[in-house]
C-alpha cells in the first residue's frame, strides 16, 4: 500500500506529476468535483492544526468525497491509551485514506505499517511535513517557473522547523541550488541534515545570524516561526522568539522578484505591513496547499485501487 511519510517516498517525476495535476485542478476544477465520490478521508490530528487539517478536508470535499476524524488526541481513544497501530487498524475499517499529524516522530510511519489504506504524514514532531513541502514546491513552481538555479534562504527556527527539513531535502534533488541558513546559534539546522542532505549532494550552503546581510542574494526567503511547543524551557523560547522580524524596510535591498514564503502560522516573524508587498506569497501558499493535497489524495487512491 502506497503512503506518503517522507517527501523522498516520491520520485522527482512523481512530484512533477502532482504539480501538473494541481495546476490542472486550478484551471479546471469542475473536471475533478466527483473524482472521489463515495470515498472517505480520515483526518487523525493528535496535534493542533488550522491549515493542514482544513486544507485536507476542503480538498476531499472539493473532490466530491467526505471526511471523518478528530482534531485533538483527547477527542480520541488515544486518551484511554490506544496505540497508533490499533488506531490505524481501526480507521482502516471506516475510511479509504488517512491524513495523520502526531507529536511523536515516526508515528505516521507506524500507522502506515498497520493500516490497510494509504496514510499521509501531516506532520510528525520536529521531523517531517511532506505535504507542506509539496505545497511549498507548487508555490515555488508557480512563482519561479521551476526549481533550478535558485538561492533559497531559510530563516528562523531551523532546528525544530520540520517544514524546513522536508523542503531542503526536496530541493536537494534539483540542480543549481544554493542554500543560505539564517538562524540564532541555538536554532541552527541539525547536523544530520547538513551531512546527509547538503554535503552528500554537494549543495553549497552558508550559515549566518544576519538576515539583512544576505537579503540581496535571495530568490526565495522562507521565514519560520520559533517552535514554542518543541522547547524544553520557556525562558529559552522567550529569549529567541523575536530573533527575526521581517519588516518592509528590511526588504529595501531585496530582489524585485523575491518570493517571501512562510508555512504559517506566523507569530511576530513577519510584520503584517509586509502582507501588501507583491513579493509576499504566504497566503497564496495556503491556497496552493489545498490544490496539491487534492492531487495527492487522487494519486494515492488511484494507486490503492490498482
Ligand atoms: N503549515 C501548517 O502546518 O499549518 P498548521 O499547523 O495550521 O496545519
């Protein structure tokens, strides 16, 4: 049974096909409005979410299917001690496909190993968030026309930001990538990603604490929130939370066609005054998330029926 746990579960060709399908859905929504008639998506969210859960639900509804699920662990029998494996076996009796978010790294993989239907990782701890990555790839593709020869700056919490980990991994498969890592010392990208992804693929990268000094180089600026829920103490969070606040004046020396992205939710890291800048792409990114998830649901259900 085909699932999506890690972005590398899909080849570059498959990612390109998903992007092509999402673009076709954007252009021809009526063609897709009954594709999932009588199919059910189960959204199993053991951790809070606005965009991921509701975009999955909107995606399935727009495909003509329906949705069941829960939005917090304490609304499910996990609160009584039920395992992820048993939850996955149970939901396989009710639904055709699962989207799961869980605070523990690896929980969606355990679900996939026990379910008889496809499982989509909708975010596991500080590890991976492959459908946010597909969203980001569709956004980059639509804004930049492709993935080659881009200088991408990742700014903020690069240690705990699972969207950053997944996107760097995904972009590492395209040529001409340059990575600029902008973070406080304490929130640097984990060494294993530098070693296993950047160094292994010969991708040039540099690390800095100073966003403004690298701004003119960037084609894409990927801002991130400091992940309060992953900190061990509140004091460290409070000290680091406002390390970077993107304000209009900081964009003065940025490229005219810079693409500013953020997986959202934002806290303080992008001033609302930036929202009107034509380079701000983060709310378009939210919308693209629904279309790429429609494409993903279609792909996994089609493969399950083979
Ligand atoms: N980007 C993202 O995962 O947002 P939510 O936490 O609201 O789902």
